[in-house]
């Protein structure tokens, strides 16, 4: 069957249920993190952060907020990188699912510079939190186009240095390759279904260009990265 990737899908993902909890969700979060590591996904985000901080003094505190942090794997990778390179990172993960936040906290007990908060980023009573860099790793595709514009407008106000987006390319080839990965990694049914929907909710370059125009961005850079990712760096200063 031919996979139609012309337009972004609006099909829901099971993981979009913020009340979900239990072992199936925990397994899905950990498998997503493992696959992201294996395919170099963390490096895409890390390289974006390096671009934004390259002219900053090493001893300067860099406050980074991870939106849709999942099990906190990206934050722990950043903490390890910061420690290895003498950088002063202050890291925070935000997710709308309390079970997910609890799991991330349990995995991050040995990381004193990481904190977590359960928060709905669409709740207008939650004012955007000031930071230096906002990161979205495999997060934006969960939202509709108008929601993405709304969020990025808020992030621009909050992030002093910039925003790093790392998300999926909407591609029939990526869809087929993920089907093969499901078999190799023995993903549970939720991970399989959500992963395939995620790809169909992913982006083409022209989508990100349209967002850039709508946001009137002056300094943003879009690059294709392996494996079927886009790295989108938005400088806010």
C-alpha cells in the first residue's frame, strides 16, 4: 500500500493521553530513548545547542528547558556532556504526563542539575519560563500547525539565546524503515502504532519554512539529519 505523505496527519497518538500510565508507557518511553540514541538523535539536539553557546564563556550558567522531555534521556545526555566539557548547564524537563515525569525523575537521581515539572504548556495560566535555550526533541510533531506557531511564539519570548527543534521528516521511506525497526527492537503495540503515526505527523522542509515565515524569524537554520530528522535552530538574539 502506498504511503501518502503529502500533508501532515492529524491522527491521534496513544501517548497523547496525559492520563496514561503503567508498564506499557514506561517501556515505550525507554524504547524511544534507546532508538533515538542508536540513530544519533541526541547528537542532533546537542549540536544545535553547541551552535547557540559557542561564543559564551564556559563558566556562564546556561539554563536549558526540554519541552516534552519523556524519560529525561536528552537531559541526562546534556548533563554528561556539560560535566565532561566543564560547562555550567542548569537543566529542566517539562512534560504533561505525571507518570512520565516520575519515571524521568527516578532515572535522574544522580543528576543534581536536572529538575522536572509536570505542566500543560497550553495552559494560559502557566507563563512561559525564562531560560537561555528551549529544546524540542521529537515533540513538535504531536501538535497541529496552529499550535506549533502558538508555542514557538511563546518560546521566542522565553529563550534568550534560541530554540533547537529536532523532529521527524515525513517520508514514506522513513515509514517503511521504522516498520523494520519495530521488528528488530521488538517494540510493543503502542510504540509501533505511535511511531508510525509520528512519522506521518512529521515535517517536510517546506512546513518548517512556512512556520518560519509565519513567525517572522530573522535567524533560523534548517538542516536534514540522519535518521530522517530535521534540525531547526532558531536564534532569538
